[in-house]
């Protein structure tokens, strides 16, 4: 397998965690989204028509979108399962993962921040306020979900799931951007617990071959 990834992409980070948890080897193919490599015609035509990272290539099969990739890995390599099979727990984990991947991440990813700079010409202070506002909005929901349904020490019980694969990159990015996360103690506790696990540690941005610094 090949993983087309960028070290600081939180979506790529999710897949790196999943691969590490499952003990699956992959060839790391850097795609520098800061330099626009994800928009190269060859990458779009051969690997990912969505022109984003990550992308997984497994033989002749290529797949984009991190949650779809992790679902594919679960189907092909079911142990350990990251999307539970029990219906209510499965729904809860997906609800949590979608909150992060659909509500928080899309409004704060690199292409949005670049648009704010290049097209709308916002000030650095306005861009910072934008980022922190949407982190606060989203993380408040994450924390309420853990208060109501979380079971610990992972987000939902005694083993990591897709929920943890999504939470860890989101918190790491929020910390990198200077967001105050003190209002989310359960989220931080799950994050800190995860970072003690070798798979989560190995997937960190600063341990990737294309690491360029924050």
C-alpha cells in the first residue's frame, strides 16, 4: 500500500493512526499541499480526483477521504476494529467522528485559511479569530458528547476507535494554532491517553519523513 500524505494534514494524520493501530505497513508518498502538489494534474488523474490528501493506493485501487479510507481498512483488515460493529456504539463513534471531520475541520483547513488570506484579504488577527471561533464552537460539542456518552479512557471505552483517530489530530492542530482548550478536560484526557500509545505517537506530524516544521 501507498499513503499519499502531508505531515501536517489532520486528515492524513487520522489515516496514519489507523494504519499504525492495525500494524499495516505502507509506503509514505509526500504530497506538499503548501506548495500545491495536490493540484498537480498527475496526482489528480492518477491518485485522487478530489485533489486533496490523504489518498490510499492498494494495488490497483485508489481511495481518497480519510473516513472512507479507514472504513476500507476496517473492512479489509478488521482487527482491531476502529468502527465498532455493535449498532449503537458504531453510531456513536460515527457521530463523534463526523462532528470533527465535517463540522470543525472543513472550515479551518489550509485551503480555507489561504482563501481568507489571498482572496478576502483578512488581517492575521481576523484569521486567528476565525480559526479560534470555529474550534471553540466545535470543541464545545465534542466535550458535551464525551460528558454525555464517553466512557474512557479512550473516547468510547477501553480501546481506540475512529473517534480517537479524529480527536487527536484536531486537538494537535488546535494546540499548534494557540487555541485555549482548558474548557474541554475530557477531550484533553482522551488525547493525553492516546499519545501514550505507540501508534498515536508514531503518527505525529513531526515524525513523518516530509516534516517541514510547524
